[in-house]
C-alpha cells in the first residue's frame, strides 16, 4: 500500500499541500525567512500521534458504549537541543471527564490503540519512547 504527498513551495519559507481534499500549510518564523503564516512541521508530528490514537480510542469506546463528557489528548514531547533537534520521547495523556467513567474499558481502548491500531505510534516507537497516561476527571490513574 502506497501513499503520496506533494508539497508546493509558495515563497519565503511557506509550503502548501492538499490532504484528503483539504489544504494544509506550513511556514517558518520570520527570523529564518518565513512569515509566520502557518504552523511549523514538527508540531504536525505531535498532532499525527494525538489524532491517530484519539480516533482509535473514540471508536473503540463507542463500540463499548462508554459515555464521557469530554476527552482531550495532550502530547508532551522532548527534543534534542542539537540539530537536527529530533524528538527524543513523547507522552500521550488521555484526559477524560464525566460521571462513572469505567477505567477498565478506557484502559483497554488505550492499550488497543497503542499496541495494535495506531500506525503513527508504531512508527514513532521505533525511533523513541512513547509513554501513555490516563487521567479521569483530573486524577492520574
């Protein structure tokens, strides 16, 4: 199975692509020739992980008929200070809020995502540690 992406240079340090029919832009800070008109590339790596596992967890919990009021997925990432400044680790924090949240089902959904379904996580784990944490109503479990 192949994927393809074309990234078009717009000038300065800005680029544009189309993904699934949606325009996506990246740019750099003014200090390096950009116009700060769009996000930088590396945060998209964090977004990819959060989005991939988030969609997995929501889908799995929906099948389990688990209800919650809100879900926020945070990514805490560490990067090397030396160029090319690669990520050295990431932590995925699943923040659920709601009444009578079933930890066992939420844990199962997170485990299935991280161990079986999330392709982004699988790719990243080959390069650096990826940790996971669950918080229910503000409490780490």
